[in-house]
C-alpha cells in the first residue's frame, strides 16, 4: 500500500527540502503539503475518507497568507496566535473519532522543553523531532510509523 504523508509547514524553503527528502526516503508515498492552519482545518473533514498514515506538523504556523480576500481567523486562532497553531491543528485531529489515532510528528525549531506543557495534553500518538540538518532522523521516525516496506533502501544497503 502506498503511504499517505501530510506535511503541514508554512516556510516554503523548509517545505521544499522536507518534501524532497521524504520523496527520496519514501518513493512510493503520496505526499501532500498544507501551508497554513486554515488549509489544514479545511482539509480535516476530507481526511476521514482519505486518511493520512502520518502527519508531520510544524508548531508555529500562520493562519493564512495575507490577501485582500483572506478570511478572518476564528476566535481561538486570534487569541492563541501562530506560536501554537500546530497544537490547535493536532487537537482538532485528535478530537475527531475517525482520526484520533493518526500519528503526528511535531517537526519544529522549538526545544522539547518548550513543547512540554502542550504535548502533555495531546495524544500518545505524537512524536517530537527538532528541525536540523539531519533529515535522516525524521525519515526514521516516519518509517517507524508507516513501515519499512514503503521506503527506499538505506545507503548502507544500496552499497
């Protein structure tokens, strides 16, 4: 089966690197990138029938890109700001009975200690990976969740 990986990342440079790295590590995977909290919320209902195998989520996300036609954020977003947008997205996911067990990997520049108050109240299906130049660590975490048969052979096995 072809894994479905959703990336929620609003920094286009990070998103491009991440998508490229994931596509190399998981050539059979379908990868979808969402770039704002608004886009994630709009897609959430669709995930009930097109269920992701894993979601890689940045913590700090903008609500929407500036535009004359942009919708105003809901009250929880306006009061909470962008600093914890990824947690709001995950909470919505985990509150949905059809999606509560979808694993989420928080992929962020924040330190683990900065996330602790928020991660304590979220699902045990969450993992934290700090953004770094070592993209292999993230690929290993994804592989742990979606299975080894879906990924490319490691460099050691390719010879």
